[in-house]
């Protein structure tokens, strides 16, 4: 929390027919990570990429892969995605078994860490932050969704900065300090709002890939969030 701001452009907004050159453009533009949206058409209505593409991405860039699994059976599929050793792997709280979510969360963290990656947990905008009370100390990062997962180009939900503050408070009470990531509707204006609240990692799709100057867009988001501290 309140660490150096990182920008992780989401390839969901890129040109998939030219994915290698798209990723090269954000690497040259100063991106810190590359955000990989994996959607299964079940947990979310959209369907994007799967294991083969995610594994190929590790071969074409030196940037840390920030893999966001929007899938309904993360414990089953985690080993497949971990095989290529991404830097960060995020699963959704809502995809865990509601009968024993904390147990499944612990299993997921163990799997991810054993593979040498960092573990993150994502929360949809309507999931109470308090669900993380028992496990927040285990996670390397908490992803606070500022839109409902599934499609790019959605509008930023105004309640998001307050939810980030709640995560910050929960972490402090637990003596933990996970990174806090925000995904959805991020641009220089919204980056300032979430940066001031305690977010460290900005996921930006259209805000970067639809910009005429991607390097300038990345730097603007980073500076806006950083200056808001």
C-alpha cells in the first residue's frame, strides 16, 4: 500500500491480431507490467484467451505478466497458468466455494507461491471488502474492481476510492501491506482518485491502448496517481 505507482496496461483493449507488436509498444512506452485478462465465458459472460496464449506471452516480453483469472474453477486451472511462471496471478473471491472460501483461498495462495509467483485476490464492486478479514495477510495484492468484470470500456464506479480505503484499513488492522490494484475506467483523472485512496497498481485498457501516444498515456496515469499521494 502506498508504494511506487505501477501501470499495468490491459491487453483486453489491444489489437489481438497484432498482439506481439501491441505488447512491444507498451513495453517501449514504459509500462511496468502487462495485464492479461483471462475470461472463461462462465464466471463472466465474455470469452477471451486461455492457457496457450498466456504461455506464449511469457516468451515475447520481459515485462512481468499480471494474469487476472476471471474463471469459475481457479483451483483446477491454476497449475496450467502457473506453468509459465507469471509474476502475479489473481483469482476472484467470488469464484471460491462459498461453503469454505477461506480454505480455498489458502490453497490458492499455497499453489501460487509454490510455483514461484505472487498471489492476488480480486473483489467485484458489489462484494463486501470484509470477506478478506481472515486472509488479507496471505495475499501479495488485492485487486479492487472499479467496474464489473467482463468487458472493457466500462465507466469507473465512483464508490471505488472508498472501497480502497476500506482495504487499506483492513490490512493495517491485520498488520499486512499488500499491493492494491485497481482495474476499470482508469485514466489520469480516476488514477488520482484511487492513488490518493491507497492504490499502487493501475490497470488501464482503453486509457493506454486507445491513446495516440501510449508512452505519454502511461506516464500521465502514473504521475497522476503518484502526485495524488
